[in-house]
C-alpha cells in the first residue's frame, strides 16, 4: 500500500454526504453521469466497458452505496441515476435531455432539477458552471466530482470537510482584498512574469460544504482560495495536453497570442486561430490556490487543491461570480472554463520561483518553488 494513503481514514459515503450536505430527512438525491451514448445506461450496459472507469465508480460506490444502506443512514429518498451525452469540454452547458436505467428519456428541467434536493454529477468533464446556474434557478444543492479515481476516493473524498473548510477560511482571510498578484515563471531558461489584478475584491473559497437551504454546487475534492481577476498582463508558459509548451502573451486580461517554445507547432497555431476567431476564449477568469495536503492523483480536480499548487483559468467565469457567460462566446463549443494547473507533478519543467501578493502597500511571498511561503505557513498554524 502507498504510505501516502495510510494517513487518510477509509472512504465513507455517508460521512462524505452527511458532512458536505447535512441533509434533512426526506430529501431526494440523484446521480448524473456522462456517457458517449446515454442509452448505454439502460440496464447499466455501460458497466461492460473497461474504459468508463469514472462512471463505474459512480455506479459501484455512489449509486450502490446509496441503495445498500446509504439512503437509510442519511434518511434520504430516491437515489436515482441518469445519464447524459458527454459534452466534450470543461463546464460546457449540459444537454436538455438524459436517459434513465429503464431506457426512458428524461428532461433535465422537468424531471431532474425540480424533483431533487441534492444532485451529484460524477462525470468525465466538469459540470460545475452549468449546474451552478440551474441550482440557483431550481433551488437544489449539489456537487461535481469529475475525473474520479481510486486515489481521489481514498484521499480527497475521505478527509473531514469541516477541517478543510476551516483551513480554507484561514488562507482566504490571509489573501482577501489583494490588490494584485505577481507570478514568476522559468522554463527552458526563459523567464516570464504574469500580473493578475484583483482590485481589492473579497477572496472566495471552495471548501466543500453545501448545507442549509441556499442553492449551491460544491466542487469535490474541495480546498482552494480563488479570485476572478479584473485584469491581467504579462506572459506565462502553458503546457498543452500533448506536452507542447507555449508562451502566452497577456494584455487587458486576455491571452492574445501563443508562441511555441517546444513541441508541436500545430498546437499553438490552432490555439492562435481560436484566439483570433473567438477572443474571449483567452480571458483569464480565475486565479486559485490549493489549501489541502493531499497526494497527487493525476487528475486536476484534486491536484489543484494541493497546498503549494496554483492555477489560472481561461474562459467562462459566471459560476464564480465573473462576467463571462456562454452567450459572449461566438461559438458555443468554446464556452468552457479551463483550469491551467501549475504543480511539481503536472508541470515539472516549469519552475515557479515565487508568487507574490500585493495588498495595501505590503508585499507577501505566497509560494516559492511550489511550496507555501512563510506567510501561508503562519496562517495555517494560527
């Protein structure tokens, strides 16, 4: 057994849902999964595919866990499961319809959103943004758990979210109302600095608690402090999915050009075409800092919550309180919210010597070489 996993308690579905939602007796819960063909949810035919590991966890751990005692323990009702067509991108709007295990077509806005108090979305791509919009409209609470794997199950979903919330709040208070942040990068001997202007805004936190009657959607695993930048300038390196690295030039809050540093030139060429035809795709809509001590999982959903890591995100920001909604994209397929994670495991070739916060005339070193600076360590210890 990996020794890094031994300090975490065994996963408990009832503990997780009980802590995150504090559900009231009689509340109804549903599980959403995405499939290449939603009809494969009929009679759970998708379980025959070895490739659909995320959806298998949704069925075996969550759906079956609720059916085999979880509903009774939490005094919940239903525990239904529905499948929808995989969207193909992070935080793209969900389809209007889905399918239930009997093979019936259901409508999200008639059969799901109004009928359930708690909705879990366990999917390939994040659905936090669209579900947040519908939660506010229909009044449900929910959680998105995209990219679920065994490490996440045994670590990021096994922690005490009361403690996660307390630690996130300590760091939130220490970073809130920042004027701006400066991030120094170095890759292949080239140095860049990115400035993200926050304008003294209140920092927000993703802390995993989604209780009471206020409609909300948690992102699990949770554990970050984040801002929606008012603007940004400078440059930073970005590692594309195939390993290509480009330098992103940033002005007026947006990536304006990608220059190839190493890898496949067609990748940066495609990115530049996208920036030219749909400029809002380059808008920097988030700066986030991880707050938890967790092992790397190989999935950004957990790895961006690790203390010492940080991420910036491009695209849609309305679910975070930002101004960029799907309607502002020229092509609806571009209306994604894409996190760009910097961590020693995801981007080992990209060095980050220092991240600084400027606030009220003072400068605080937040991170150094993917480690929390003394300022953050003191906040955690307080």
